[in-house]
């Protein structure tokens, strides 16, 4: 009896273990699949010149914890023109690979669309099984590529991320920006930098640069140096104009005494109601942030204009603004006629001034008329009511007097 | 008589009072309507209400430009926005965001292919100054999200229930991705026999439809072999002895002639088959897979363990 129970228990255990092994092998077989992908799935090099240059990038990713080796191979009629950063590389989950692909068509190729593809092939994903006939799987992904050859030159670029920092007297002023070449020819963007005095009345210094080359479809970082020895201590404005890209920006910088702390602030914004009614007081709040290295005394100076007319000059008292803090200047304005008012101005601090900021205030009269008519209307209704009562009293009085006269008779 | 006089006197007083009140009202109206224009200095009662200002949403950034999805899993997409509230950033009460395929709308139902919602974006008030906060709205975007232009609309609400929303667009790039098992095991096959049918599923784990290319080799690419074996006098199986069918199963025991009639021979050069495997659209069940069916014929002179290679390739199909 006891033996029987033990046998049954053993059989049960063997069954459970066998089933578990079967499930494990089944699941292991399923999860051994490898998922690999490329994004985007196709790519087109548009408007490439003969003998020109164009680059794109593609991201290869896998859903596998262990690194997977990927080999790259160009195919098709454009195989000779396509270059890429590496022939093979490894990717794993969370570590996708961005491959730069470059199209360099030959100088004698006729205009037209040419196709081919870049094949991304994984290494072997599995292993053989002893005594079995096994085919180990590799996967490949074909990135379809089209290269459009043209003979039309396109010059197109964009300059952005302009930046300049204050410097100590004698140090070079460094202007940084980036240029994206969106055309199909190499460019050496001509850059003109004009340095203005604090009141922006006179150009004190002007310099032109055009040394660095940017290949088509690529981005170039520019760092232009300008000698500051002829500039006195103080605040200056610089107009940087990347002429070929039709991009420009005005920046400000200081020439500081050696070891001096920098005073710097930004006018965060002029805040007011979007709309207001005629003859109401409109609050205006100006936020200023001290981003410099010392406390500053600051005040706001601006104006309210309606069309070409200056309606009101705005000026606040001086206020101490500690480092890294924001202070708000409060003002009031009472519009007397409807219209679109522009409130603009700058904050002046430590002998410097911020960029001008502005906001729009729409003034309407409709609400005012309605409100102001409400009370007189109520009065008129009251007058009519009193008139009616007056008439009623007189009428009743007449009736009463008649009645009394009849009684007397 | 006395009573009559008293009555007349009362009526007189009542009328006088009414007339007086009438005059008072008349001048009061005049003052209200034209008082300011008469020329006297008039003080207008002004009421100043500096109300709560609605937040301002600036600079919505979605993954710095484009979204590259991950095969067979989700991609954490960050749609972040800088929010300014001049009543201090602590006034920002709630930020929500919706990320959706531009051919759908803000109000569309959530769907892994086209529409995602995050009702509680994280708000980092330590970012920037006391008026500025950084809202981070994360979305787990699935690999089968539609490729194309997507919109991220961020809505910010403050404690006074002022609500603003702004949006920006980005591109979800097409993802060509496939999933295959790591090997095909035909088991033990006797010489001169055709193996049993092996079913191998190919899954689309991207967001574009693809066709399937197949090629095989033994030792090295283009060697015209399917496998090489450890024993026997030939030790090789030619590539045409490995056979496949990408549309139909043919179960049961088959001889070589029967197998040749219903299966295609594998080749050393890539053959593209019309597979048109579309990407997944069902959230609950993965329907984006097709089965392929495989057999191998083992010729005389081959024994032991045999191993070869099959390259499963995907290329975006014109239909997608």
C-alpha cells in the first residue's frame, strides 16, 4: 500500500518535471526569436549634384539583451556611390546604432533617379543541434535608397543658435552659431559682424568672415573671434548677419574690466490684460531677472503708443534686484479711447539696458457703454413709475373731491 | 371740514415729495450720462482687479525632432514643454498631453496605432526660475504606431482653472523590422528521405508592410549548399534540396518528387517572395505574422549532424 503511494507520487513528480521541461523547451524555442529593425525603411537623397555630396542617417535596433553583430553591404546600381561610417557594428536592446550614409555620385553620371539598397545582415542567431539537420537563421533588412541626380545647383542654408559672451578688455570676443547647409553645393557662409555702441547709434567695429566650409546636408559649428582691444569698457550691441543664409540676430555683450563682476539682466516680459475697456485702469507688470554676478538697481522705461502717437510715457522708480532674482515693476495705464495700443520698453540697470520688449492691449468701448447706460435706464424707469403714481394720486384726489362735493350737496 | 383740509394738505405734501424726488433723479441722470463732459473735474471710480494670469506654454519638444521606434517593443517618447506662470510655477496645477497621428484628432479614442494620452505629466518646478516649470509627458509608443506626422498637444491648467494648450508636430519614422526564430530544426532525417514539414512563423515587428527574401548557404555565402554535415562521403547537401512554401502547408510524408511539386527550392541568391506582411493593428492579439513551411531532402552520402544557414530578408513592399 505504502509502496503504491510512493510509486504514484514518483510518477506524478516525473510527469510534472517532464511537463515543465516540455514547457521550458517550447517557450525557449519561442523566445529565441530575434527582432531586428531599421528606421527609416527607405531613404531618398534628393537633388544631388554630379560629383556632389549628400548624407543621411539610419537607426538600426534589436530587441536582444546580448549584442548582435550587424554587417552592412551596398547593393544595386548605386552600390559604388554609397559610403557609410562602418562596415559592421554591434547593437543590443536600448543601444541602437545610428549609421551615417553618404552618397557620392560620380561626376559623369546623367541626370535621373538611381536606386539600390543597403543590406543590414545579422550574424548567425542560433546554433546547430547534435544529430539533427538544422538551418541556422540570419536576418537581413534592405534599406531601399534612391539617389536623385540633378544639374541644378541649390544654395540654401540656415544659421541659428547665435551666442556671444561678455569678455574682459583685451580678450577676443567669441561669436558662436551653427549653420545647416540645406542645399546641394558646398558653402563658405559669408558672415558680417557689426558692433554698435550702447545707444545703437554708431557702428564702432565691423568684420567679415568666410573661411569655414560646410558640405551639403551637413551642419557646421562656427566660432568667430573678434579683437576687442579698440573697445572701451561698457555695453555693446552686435549684429551678426550670415549673409548667404539670410539669417541675422542682434546680441549684446560687455567689455569688462579685468576681474570685474558682470551685470546682466533680462526683461522676461511685459504683462497686461489682453483687452480692456475705455476709462478703466489697466495694470502693467514688467518682469526683470538678474542673471548677472552682482546685485543691480533697475528701472523700467517705456511708452504706450496708439498708431503713430505716443499716448503715455512709462517710467518706474529704481528697484534693487539681487542676483538670480526676479522683480516685477507695476504700472497703470488708463486708455481714453478704443484701439490697439502697443506697450513697449526696456529695463535699465547698472548703466546697461535690456532688449526691448512689447505687448499689445486691445481697448474697447462697447462694454463701457452698456454698463454706463444701465443706471440711467433704471432711473428713467423710476421716473416713469413716479409719474404714473403722481397721475394716479391726482386722479384719485379728483374722484375723492367729487365724492365729497356730492356728499355735501 | 377740518378732515377735508387735512386730506388736501397730505396730498400736497405727497405730490411735493414726489416732485422733489423726480428732480433729484433728473439731475442724477444728467450727472451720470454727461457729467464727465460738462467740464467739471469728475472722479471716475476705478476698479482694479489684477486677476490670475493663465500659464503660457512654450517650446514643446518631442524627442528632438523625429521618433525612431523600437522593434517588437515600446519606445518611451518624451513630449516636454516649458510652462511659464507669472503667478509662480506652483500655480500650475495639472499638465496633460495627447500624442496622436495627425490624420486623427485630439478627441479620438486611444489606440496603439494612432492615439496616446498622458493625463498626469510630471511637473518639475525646480526647472528655470520661480515662474518656469518643465512638464515631462511620457508615452510608451508601440512599434506598430503609424508612420507619418504626429501631433503632441499639451494642456496646462492652473489653480484658478485657467487652461491653455499648445501643440507641436514630429515625424514617426517608418520601421522595417522582422522577427524570426534563431534556427529551423528538421530533426533526424534519414538519407534519401524528405524531412517532415517545419512551420516557421515570420512576424512583422515594425510599422511598414514587407516582402520576404530568402537565400541559403552552407559554409559561406553563394556556395550553392544548404548544409554541411559531419559524416558521410559527400558531407554536403545542395541548396536546392532545402525547400519552402510561404503560403500553404503540405503536411504528411512526401517523397522528393512530391516535395518538388509543392515547394520552391531554396537558392544561393536572394529570391524576393510576395509576402506583403502588414503591420500589427490589433492591440490585444498579434495578428502580424505569416507562417512559412520548410522541408529538406537528405541525399545519399551524408550522415551525422548537418548545419546550414538561411537568410530571411525584409524589404518594404510597394503596397505599404
